[in-house]
C-alpha cells in the first residue's frame, strides 16, 4: 500500500517526439525509449508533436495564447511532468523548428522552469544532432530547466536503429546510462 | 539607360521579419532597415513571416512539400534573392521557432545555399539575441549560406527603437556599417 | 560534534577564477562569491588560474601530462572538489583560452566528470559572457559535468561591481538564487 | 612580368595548425592542405602553434603584450595574411585552449579583423570537431573575420587520414570545394 502510494507520487516523465512529421523515426525512437524507462519507472508518457493543432503557431501564440483547447491539453501534459526526454531529429543543422515554436507557445513562466531534461539527438548523417542538442541546451537553460550532461547522439539512424530498437551496442549502453542518470537527476 | 540596366541586374536583397507575430516590432525594424538599404540599393523587399499560411508547418512540409501555393510564392521570393537580412527577435533564448520551421519548409537544396546573409538580433532584454544569432549562424552555415561577421544586436528595444527608428548612436553606426558591408559582401 | 562531522563530509566547492591575468576583476569577483558561499557552506576554496605555471601549456600537457608538480597540485584541488563555480570573464567573444588549456591538461577521465558546476560570466561590455558560458557548457557536458541552468551574467562590470561587491540589486538576487540552487544541486 | 607582379600582390593565405602538441596529426593535415592550396595559389604558409613560446600565455598577454619577440614574429605572420585556414583538432568537445590563448594574445584591433577564414575540424571520434568549429565561428565573428560557410569536418582520423593524405573520397571532395571557395571568397 505504501509502495503504491509512493509510486503514485513518482514524478511524471514526459518523452517528447520533437517533430511534427507523421510516422516518424523520432516517434519510434520515443516508443523505444519509453519501454526502457517503463522497466524502472511507471509514470512515463509520450507527447508527439505530430499531434499539435496544424495552425498552433498562429492559434496558440501571442494574442491567442491559451485560446486553443487542444494545445492547452498538450501544455497541461508539460505542466504536469517533472522530467523530460527530448528525442530530437537533426533538421537543417539544428532541431525541428516546430519544437521551438511549441516551446514559444508554452508561455511564461514556462512549463519547463525548475525541471530536468535528458536530450537525445538522432540523424541520418554523422553528427547525431550535435548542434541541435547544443542549441536546445541554451534554450532550456534560459528557461531554467537543468539538462543532464550525458547527451546521447545517434548518427546514421538507418544502420543504428532498426526493427524498433538500437542495433549498436555502444549507443545502447549510453542510453542505458542516460536512463539511469535521469532517474537519479 | 545604362544605370537602369545595371539596376536591373542588381542582386535582390530580401529582408526577413522572422516572427509570425502580427504588428511586430520586428516588422517595424525590417521597414526601417529597408529604408536604409533603399538609399543605396533599389532591389530590396521584405518577407514578413506573419504572412505565412497558418498551417504551413503541416501543409508545406514533408509529404506536403510544394503543395501549399501561398508558401510556394514565399519560397519563390527566397529563391529569387541573392542576399538576405534576418531581423531576429529573441524568443526564449533563441530565434522564433517559426523561422526555423520556415527554413525547414524550403527543401533541399535549400533556397539559402550559395547565398549571403546579414543578421540583426533585437530584444527587450540585454542580450540582443546573442544566442539566436549564433544558432542561426550554425544553421545558415549548414545550408551553405555565408554570414557577414558583423552581427548587429539591439538590446532594450523599448529604449533603443522608437518612432520607427533607432535612437542609439552607436547601434545606428553599427547598422550603417553592416549595410555597407552587406552590399560589398 | 555531529555538526562538525557533517561539516567534514560536506562536499568541497571550488571557485575557479578563469583568467591568468594578475590582480584581475575575475579574482575579485571570485573572492566576493566565496564570501557568499561561506555564509552557508564551510568548504569553499578558490583556484586562481593566474597561479598556473607559466609554461603549463607545454610542461603539463600531452607527453608531459603529470610531470609538472605545481600543476599536479592544482589538478589535485580539482579532483577533490565535488562542485565548481566558474567565474568567466569575456575575452574575444568567449572564455579566456587559458581556461580551456587548463581543462585540456586535466587528462581523462577528466577531474570534472560526474560533478556539478555553476557558471558566472562577467564583461566590460553588454553581453556578460553569454557566448563564453554557452561554449563552456558544451565542454562541461562533453566531460560529464552537470551545469546548473541558472547562468549569471554580469555585464558592464565597471558599473555593476565596485568596492569588492555587486552594485546592482537584480544581479545580486540572481547570484543569491544561484548560490542556493548550487547547494541543492 | 605582369603575371609575376600579379602573383606578388596575391593575398597571403596562412594555414594555422591550432594545437601546440608536437608532431601532431593536425600539423600533418596542415601540410596536406598546403599542398592542395599551392596547386592554385603561390602564397601559402603554415603557422604551427607548437612553435609558440612555452610561456606565451604569461609573457605575451596583458601587461606583457608586445614584449615577447618570438610571439611578435608569429603575430606579424597573422597581420600579413589576408585569409586563414584553421586546422582544428577536437579537444574535450571544443578547440584546443592554446588556440584561444593565441587569439587572446593578438591584441585589439585583432589581426583577424576584416579578414576571411576557412575552418577544418578533425577528430578521432565521430563529430569532426562540430562544436569546436561552431565556437570558433562565434569568436571569429566577434573579431570581424568572415567565415566561409563550408565547414569541413574530418571524423575518425585514424581511418580517414593516412600516409599524409585523406583516404575518404567524399571528404576529399569537400576539401577541394572549400579550397576553391576560399580562393573566391
């Protein structure tokens, strides 16, 4: 009973699939990461930016802040979570623009303030989103969200991620370490 | 007549107001910058990201690339220009997400490849978009767009920009140097 | 007695004055920060990079790693500490080169791995070392050192820091919050 | 005769091997790059930071600026050059500290102001100095030095660079394009 209650107050971890592309590798990776987290932590959900309202950049920002009910629901997921895992595909040398627009819609004080995040970069090419994670770190620091120093970069996704899981032993170990460190963070 | 012909082959400079906020200070600054450029260079237009189709992040990217006629017109402006001025407000420690989403929609090879850009950061606070310009530089370099080293940062916009023009002599001189260097770049 | 023992096992915090300039404002700021920390935490020292051996870039790196006794003593201070405060003056748009050379001399696994850091940027100009702190964060993350999201930037040092202490109320509050958060980190 | 005179006024290109490690791969790469440049441009030299005075961080900076004759000679090479190629090994997630210390010793206005640079990152690991080049770009922009957008990253040096030349066709093509673009920059 006590354990049950403790479980109930366990902090929520929200994994964000940070592209609005449908049926993305990013979302598949988020599902994979969720399975790893669930082995040790019951409260883990995924927010898929592909589910954002198509006009949210206009209907949920600036003078329309708070007025889009679907976006409000997604923001509520952000507000409820204590820790985040960002799965970030590399688009044009950085993160997908839609991720930053989503963050811009979260208002101030931001839903990320005072919280903690782990970052994973994925790419078809060799960099594994190196710049994407660096830029995102600057933004999360600005918002007051602590970033776990262990950044995971998964380059050459076609080779390294197949059949719904990582194929490379070294990267698999890095992710396992990141999961452990995020739970202790 | 000769002058007319020369004018005709002058490279097009496109100023981009990089937020989709309506009636933005960013757009006002773009108008101000355009006046400065027009004193020396006839072919100068503004692209205001507030004019993007409201659902462009979904209707003009990925499997819908090329299918949104309004976005296609905006992309055509990008394709036609040889030089760019990005007026970049600081949002959450970087540039507005909508700017990156717009770039993500330009496809590959990108409309910015092999071209040149000058960057201006503006902010209510003290940084003048320092990180925004650094992140954008990484992205433009990735796309093969050369960035003028003279970055202009305008902090404390409320004080420094009023009645449609810069109020600070030092920043005004920086902008004048940037304009000159962009024309020679 | 119990309190004494608890104090004894308190983690060591090391403040690093990250320039080798003698009689630097950076060192003065480190002294100021140390006083603030000592009010709440007994184990606080300063490492002043002005005390590095003058030829350490050659006599303590690469094939000479471990061979410079003075550098070894300084490295031992790093090894013993659990948390760090980097006081970083802005030099040429980033941190002083000597800071990175010092880090390059710490070997691998690095003395910073698995530890925690708070960053303070100081500058004569307006940026307060914004890029310096961003670059340093990338490096600390690479080394496995978690960075507190609350970065403190102190611009216009001549105005904001006089008679050995901060003169600006807002920045003073930021530093107080950073101290508190570092102790809880 | 005219050709001779033209050659004489050709701008000097200085390749900088940006580590002070002796017998470095970085210097070997600089030699390789020099051969490529010499095929098209007669005025190309190498500055090897391994030749810096061992105590230059103390004897050539701050109150000792201008007082170290060997450093002054090296600074004179920088002053004379119009274009630069930085060969940058990845050390601890960025460039070697000694490169930034060298830049810190160049004074103000800096020897790089108003000039142009191409950047090459090399690494044993997978990133090819991605962050190193990004950080260096911020610094060069601060100093007023334009950076060619085509950054070359050479990861896994052990495989990609052997017997004094690049072994990978794709990277070899990138370097050839960079050389061409630097000459036209």
